[in-house]
């Protein structure tokens, strides 16, 4: 995953745990695509000050993810649900070709609907 996308994702998960300034700087830099110089000019501090604040905030986000693992866990769950949806389709196809069990069809449709609801 590209660093910009990774930091933006971690900011979504852990941004509220940062100081307001740290969160603002990361949002300006990663979400609003402002340069360090632009942020510095808007905030009335040096470019180096902005860079240092961003680097500290990034380190905190990575540390929180290392300890809590919320983003990683979400991605694992998402992949698992995608697999469940895929396998229910395969079960339905097999059922249609071989045994035509109405119960199997109903259960796989229900399982797929539940998994799709959780993905959304």
C-alpha cells in the first residue's frame, strides 16, 4: 500500500487520538494535498516545523496501529467477507449442477446477504 494511502487510512482510524494540530497538518498534507510550504504559510510556522509535526504524528499513527491493529483487523475481516460471498456463489453453482437442494440454495442466499450487509 502506498504510504500516502496508508497514512490517510490510519488517520481515519486514529486521527481523533492525535492533537488537533497534528490531525490538521496530516489532513492538509495527505487529504488536501498541500505542500509543507503551503501549510507553513497558512499556519505561520516554518516548513521544518510542519515537517517535524507531520513525522511525529505519522509515527504515532503507526505506533497505534502496531498496538491496536484496527486497520489490519478491518482489512482481514473485509477479505474474509469477500471470500464468503465468493464461496456462496460457488456453492450455489455446484448445487444447481448436482443436487438442486432448495435448502442449500436458501441458506447460501442468506449467508451471502449477511456478508454483503457487513461489507457495506
